[in-house]
């Protein structure tokens, strides 16, 4: 083991000098000393056996580190790292999607529960008007039936004439194409950047 500096036996100003020389030793090992600093360090190393021992120890460690073989990664290391990163990105996107889905379902469920509670409260507080509400709903059902029958007649009429059928078919094709393009755009914008290339 290397001899340690005996700082206790030296005055505080000398301890600061030793720490300064230890810094100079470190810089000398990195080849970063200027001529004046190198002369000052050499003069100190001739006089101080503790710093000289530290210098020799650090030189030995530096030599061993410089001669140690540099580990080389495996042949497919970068490819496997890229695959792991892509897999982690997919897992992260999946988790975000699941969390958004769960959050959306929770929000919609809370909204539905709130609407049902409000409707239940309104019905409970207005039980005497329930008969009137029943009549209103019956009339609303009759109106909906008439509107539905009229829409059905319109559809039958459209499919009966070739021009109207062509316009309706063209509209349907354009609508489906627009929805498909929208889905592709959404899919591409949510994919990781590397997989788009």
C-alpha cells in the first residue's frame, strides 16, 4: 500500500501546499502541466517523500489503466440495443394507450352515472307528473315512428332512381375513403420516429 501523507504533523498552510501538489500530480499524469508548474512539482517531489510515494503509486495505476485492453462490444450489440429501445417504445405507447382508454371509460362511466342519478332524482321528485311524462313519451315515440318511416321512404326512393343511387354511392365511397385516410394519419403520427422511415 502507498504511504499516506502525514497531514497532522504539518501546519495547515503546508497541508494546502500538499493538496496543491496532488492536483499538479494529477495534471502531470494527464500531460496538462506547463513548464513552470512541472519544475515546481519536480522540486517538491525531490523534497517530499509522501508526495513522491503518491506520484509513484498514481503513475503505476495510470500505466496499468493505459495498458489494459479496451473491451469491444459484441458484433450485433448496437442492433440488439436498438431493438430493445424500439420494444420499450412500443410498450410505452401501449401503456399510454391503455391508460387513455381506461381514463376515457372512467370519465364516460362517471358521466353516465351522473346523468342516471340526475334523471332518477328528477323522476323521484316529480312522480305526480309521471303520467304526463308517459303521455309525452308516447307522443314522442309516435313522432319518431313517423320520421323514421319518412326516412325509410326517402331511402327507398333514392335507391329507386339510378342518378340518386350513384350520388349516394359516391358519397358513401368518399366518406369511407376520408375515414380510412384519417385512420392512417392517426396511426402514423402515433408511431415512434424510427419506425416511420
